[in-house]
């Protein structure tokens, strides 16, 4: 039932007219800016110290939170938020394939695309 409601909401949101390809992406809502900053900084630290367990865990946590908040943010268009959240969850799942939040929300987004008959973003 939850997936069905999510599919209907996503389908309605994604039915918006496609934006021209030359259009710049909308700016990130102010509430997501600190999450993006934290994601980028933890990613940079983890890239410099890939064997550091604390850096890895900080990156996974920051990426998961940023992905979740991106996915549920009411100001972002569906075409943007689901694609971006999917990309973030894939980063987490590369490092921790069984991460409960990333796995669940990744699979939810994929199922929504599949139920709508749309290709899943790469």
C-alpha cells in the first residue's frame, strides 16, 4: 500500500512537462545546503583516507542523510530529487551493500520507476 501511494505521488510529480535540456538545474533549497556541504566534506576526507574507518562511517552517514532529505524535500521537482537520491544511495551501497536505509530507499525509488514503466536513471 505504501509503495502504491508513493508510486502515485511520484507519477503525478514526474508527469510535469520535461524541462529543456539547456535549462540549468534549480538551486538547492537552503535547508539542503548544509547537508550537501557535509556530504562533500566527508567525501573529500574519505577520498584522502579510504582506510580510515571513522572517515568511512562519517561519509556513509552524511551521504545517507543527504540522500534521504533530498528524496523527501517538497521544494525539489520529482525528476531531480529521485535521480539525485538514487545516485547518493548507490554511493553508500558501494561501501556497505546491506545498509538498511540506503537499501530500502534505493529499492523504493527503483520500484517506482519500474512500476511507471520508466527507465531507472544510471
